[in-house]
C-alpha cells in the first residue's frame, strides 16, 4: 500500500483487504510480517480519525525523589 486513504470508510475498506491478504499469507514468513505491519499502520490511522489527540492541560508531576 503506497498511499493511505484519508477517510474512515476508505481506511476500513483497506483494513478489510489487508486482513484478507494477511489471512492468505503463510504465518512466519517475511511477507506475513510486512502485511501485519500494514494492518497495524491502518489501525493507527483509523484510531487517529476516531479519537483525535487530547490536549493536556498541565505538566505531569515529577515522581518523588528516592
């Protein structure tokens, strides 16, 4: 997959197609690793659309010194 779709619907279609390709690829092969990485990347893009980043209001407190 060279260029990622930009809409949720097109990402979901790409995800479905990638899952089918992964299921048809022999487990443990380099090709399986590549398609698994593609599935994960698509899932990240879907998550970005569904849950945009939250703006933090303050700085995280420092842990107590030991």
